[in-house]
C-alpha cells in the first residue's frame, strides 16, 4: 500500500520560497509603513511651519501698519500744531497787519489779477517782513518745510521763502477754504518746481481781538522724513513695504522705491479692510496687506508684502525638513535590510527547516532528525529541541500502537457478541412490559369513566341540595313577608276604623255648620229689614228738617248720617248673605263627600278583613312547604356524602392503576432504551474493530527508519506521560 492510498500526504518540494515570501512581506509592509509615517510627519511639519510663518508674517504686517499709522498721525498732528503756533505768533500777525496796510495804501485790492501778476512778476511778493521770511526759511532744516507763503486778507503774497508761480493767491481754492473756515486739511500733491511729492497745509491769520481774518499762511513740507519713518516702521527684514495713500488710492509716500503719485495695486482691497490682514493678487503674485486710516480717514497707511518674500524662511526650513525626512527614511530602510539578513539567518532558515520536518512527520515519516537545526538557547533553539523530542515520542507511540491494535480488535469482537445477547433479552422484556401496560391502561380508562359518572352524580346531588336550600330560604322569606303584610293590614284596619270615626265626626260638624249658617242668614235678613226701616226713618227726618228750616239743619245732618249708615248696613248685609249662601253650598258638597268617604272606608275595611284571612292561610301553607323542603335538603345532604365517599375510593383505585400503567410503560421504555443502548454498544464495538483495523493499517504506514525509539524516562528525552504529568503539576 502506497502513502497516497493510505491517505497520508507526501511532503512537497521546499525551496524556502514561502519563508522568504513571509519575511519579505513583513519587511515590505514595515518599509511602506515607515515611508507613509515619515511622509505624513514631513507633510504635517511643513504644513505646520508654513502656518506658523504665515501667521507671523501677518502679525509683522499688521504691526508695521499700526506703527506707521501712529507715526503718520503724530506727524500730521505736529505739523498742524506748528502751523497753529505760527498763525498765532505776534510776528505773523504783525506781518499780516503790515501787508494789509501796505496793500491798501497801494490800492492793490482794486487792481485786476493779470495786472498784478505783470506788476510783481520779478519777485511775486511784497516782502513786508524779512525777519519772518528768514525764520520761515529756517523751518526747512527743523521741520522740513520747503516753502512758506503768507498773504494779506485779499490773497496777495506779503512774505514768501521762495519764488512762487503766482502773486495773487486769493483765487486759489486752498486760500478761500483757509480764509473761510480757518484751516485746510493736509493735501498731497506733486511739486513741479522741486519735482517731488509734497504735503501742504494752510491756515488763517486772525486778529486776536476780533478774530477777523487778516491773512493766510501756507506751509509746504517734503515727505522724505515720512519715507524714512515708514521704512523704519516696516522693519529691516521680511520684505515688508509701507505705503501712504490718499483717498483715491494714489501713493504719496513709501518706505521703498515705489513710484509716487501712481495708483496702488491693492487700493481697493485696502479700502475694504478694517484693521485686519487681507490677501490679494497683483502681478500674478499672492500678497497680504494691512490698512489703517490716518488723518481723519482721508489717507491710509498700507503695509504689504508678497507671500514668496514673507515665507522665504519657511520654505528654507521646509526644504531642510524634507531632506532630513528622506535621510531618515534611507537610514531606516538600510536598517530594515540588515534586519532582513539577521532574521533570515537566525529565524527564517531554522523555521523553514523545522517546517519541512513537521510536514514530513505529517506525511508519516518519523525518521526525520532535527537536533542539528539550531543549537542556540533562544526561542528557535527551544522549538528545535521540543520538536525533536516530539518526533521521538511519536516514534515510540507508533511502536506501541502497532502492538495494541490487534488486542483492541479482539476485545471489540467479544463486546459485539455480548451486546447481541443483551439486546435479545431486552426486546423480550420490552414486549412483556408493553402488554401489562396496555391492560393497565384499559382498566384505568374504565375506572376513570366510572369516576366521571360518580362525579356527575355528585354534581346533580349538589344542585338538588342547593335547590332545596334555596327553596327553604325562599319559604322563610315568604313566611316573613306574609307575617309582615298581615301586621300591616292590621294596622291599616285600625287606621280605617279611626278614619271612619273622623268622617262621622266631620259629618256631624257639617250639619252643625249648616244650622249656624241658617241662623246667620236669618240675622242678615233682620239686618236688611232694619236697614230699610232706618232709610225710611232718615227720609222722614230729612222731610221734617226741611219743614223746620234753619232750626232743623242739625237734625238734617243727623238724618243724613243715619241714611248713610243704613245704606252701608244694607250693602254689608247683602255681601254677608252672598257669603252665607256660598258657605251653605260648600257645606252641602262637604256632606255629600263625607257620605261617599264613609261608604269607601266601609268597603276598604271589608277588603282588609278578607286580606287578613288570606294572608293567614298563606302563612300556614308556607310553614308546611318549609318543613317539606327541610326533609328534601336532609336527604340530599346524605346522598351527597355517600357519593363523595364512593368518588374518593374510585379516584384512589384509578390513581393506583395509572401508577401501575406508568411503571409498566417506564419498564417498557427502559427495556427499549437498553435494547437501543445495546445496539449502540454493538455498533461502537464494530466501529472500534474497524478503527483498530484502520489504526493497524495507518501505523504500519509510518516509516520509523533504523533509529530505535528511546525508552521512556531517559535523561534529556522526556516521555509524553512525563510531559503530561509535568503540565498537570504546573496547572495545579
């Protein structure tokens, strides 16, 4: 039998490719990880450096703009203060007074402008105060005033430090503004004479007592000092340039060589910024600027720098960082290459040889020897020694399995024969138990049916007992109700007798009332007669009084009163007679009603006596029915007790029969289980026999070689049993 037929895999050819592939895969992954990590760190570093230098450049630009704005505001304030001091100085006021006096004496205010220009074309000034002219000329060295002009109240030049273009300044806008409101704001313009950008400021010279304008002074300053100050504010490094622009975006002063009086490229962006750093593009370059208004918002100080100049240091640091990252990556890759050679010599090659030996062992070749693979005391050396010990133990185990496989097959045959006999006995026992279980089941069903019939009898008896008890309770209630009704009828009869006596008394009272009414009517008739007699008597008295004349007037009054009283008595008698007739009619009705009431009371009294007799007979019948229901209830109770006793005995017999049937079923089930277990044992024994044969065949396929298995217990070669005991001790 070949190894392939025996189901044992043959060892494949090994060239070390898998070990090298795993090693190189690990090293390749580590290299890629190093490159990715270093690349990420380099990117993060360059981005961080760029961000830091960008923020620093913005701070420097903003700081330059703020410092320059402070300087420009201070410069404008100082120039305005110097101009105000000159305007209020006594020398300037005296010069204005003198110029106005001389102009008036010469009648210049009435001459045309062209005539004045031709007349004073030589010096274009009256030069009324040479001392003031020299003082104003010295301002160039102290405050940078390259030109000063003083005019009278009409605009004629009275003191100038240099030749001016015009003698008459009164038609100029700056002069008119200064004369009207007292001063003009600082203005930047290009001076054709000096070929440079200058700043002009003008103010009115006023009479101290009346504050009337008596002249105007104009100072022209060069901006060279402003350029130097802007250069100092912009700093000496970083390439920041500071520009001073007017409201139209024209450059009037700069820290560098930016052309003056030209539009600034970022003027629109500067006008929109509010003390913040903004970015814009000019000449295909990215720039940043900060703008701050000065001079009351008329001018702006703009500090700006292009990104390439501001971030040149950041670019240099980023370049150095990238070079350092590449160098570190190369160093790490060289280290990985050395590590590859070290891992190959100390780990990969020994592990590969151990893998080949393990595959040969898996294929059934136990003659392999791995003791010379690694002799070091590291993990690979320990693995080599453990693998050699395992192979020797497997050789010893294979030898032992060869000797025990035949014994296992014989024992399996004996177990199979014994299991067959046991299965036959279990089947016979199961048949007997099944018959007994069926008979017990039939008996249990019959007893259960009889018990059910007895239960129905108990239910019927219970219903009869309950019906008799209910009938007895109803009879008792009926008897109590009849007794109560008879008592009520007795009370009604007594009440009717009392009512009859009251009705009779009422009839007697009505008769008496009728007699009294007749007497009252007779009295009323008498009163009516008396009233008629009184009227006749009063009439006779009136007639006699009339005959008596004056002496009979008092008697006539008495006769009138008697007649009035007779009339009222007659009326009252008539009303009383009407009332008496009504009373007599009502008394007649009451007597008729009383008669009918007497008859009704007599009828009710007769019906009440008959009802009393009827309730007496009902009460007697209820008493007899109550005694009969008590007898029925007693018989039902005795029957119920007898049926209960019989039901309990039947239930006991039924439970015993069911227990016996269940026991027989359990015996039958146990027999069947024993038979099944015996069959399983037989199957297991047959499987064991087949396994023993297969084990013998497999063990015979192992190639043990010429090396004999070392006996267990030799020093340095522990057996499997010893190893297992050692592991158990360690586990405890």
